[in-house]
C-alpha cells in the first residue's frame, strides 16, 4: 500500500479547510524552514468581537531579517502582556466550548512562535479526531538550496511517499506530469465549501464533531 503525505507551512489557528491536509494521509510535513511570509496569515487570524466585527489576533513577532525562516522566529518583548490580552479576547467570545478550552493557553512565552503554532495545530487535530504523524521539514535535513517543487520532490523521496496531497492553490504552482516523471502522484483538494473563519472561532461556536464532518465532506 502506498504512502500519501501532505506538506504545508504552519499557520496560527487556520480555517477548517486547512485540516483537510491531515485527513487520510500517512504523514503531515510542516514547512518550518521556509521564509516567513510577513504579510500572510501564518502568524495571525481573525475573531469576532461582541459587535460581530472580525478583528485581528496576531502573534507578536520580534524583528528578524527578511530571510528568516518560520523556525527562526522569536516572540517580541511583551509577550506576557499579549497573552493576557488574548485571554480577555476569549472572555469576550463567551464561555469557551470544551473543545476549545483544551487548546488554551494559546501561547506559552517560553516557546518560539513556531512551537506554539505546531502545538496548537496538534491540539486542534486531536479535537477534530485527526491524528496524522507530524514531521518537521527541519527533521529531514533537506539541502538548503532546494526551493519550490524541487523541495517537495525531495520531501516525498525522503518520506517514501508515492502520493502528494496539495491544497487547491497548488494548482497554480505544481504540474502533475512533472510529479509523475519523478514517480509521484499529485492530488489536489477541491475548493472549500464552508466557513472561512479561524478554527478557534469555529470551535467556540460549534461542536468539534460537526466541524470534523464538514471537513471530511469537503475532501
């Protein structure tokens, strides 16, 4: 039987569709050594305020060179104050659902941002009934010069994979025939037909079992 893997950057409390990458795979590889995208969603997401308006919840990241990888990030000074403010934000949401309460505290000041994001992702997976082995890119000792598709090919080789599951956006980046020439099948998830809110918001509002069923219905 073949080995099916997925690969993605870690994200801070992403939307439910992200967790489709953890469904029916033999391993989920976290890209912790790729460059940190400062204007993306890796370190932030949005939660509803009492008035219903979506407002940013952003991890405070210390200054780092533009070439810094996600794994090299550190929290900015004042992280303890941020944690206290984040706790108040959750109090404003209302009493956390049991599925969400187990994921708190969101951030531990002694961790790195990458460690906190990985811990949360694993915690969310457990509550959604997903349990793929999580492997960090940094554990694979990839040649640093590998980027783009070449990096993915090498991850597949080192993981012994024959199938690579990718998010819908990967259709613009990867070519199935190029993967086949290297001995791998490339699969894409369909566009997500569900709410795009942070999994934190979703778990606060709905039972984990309901969200898990929605995720699997979008495979």
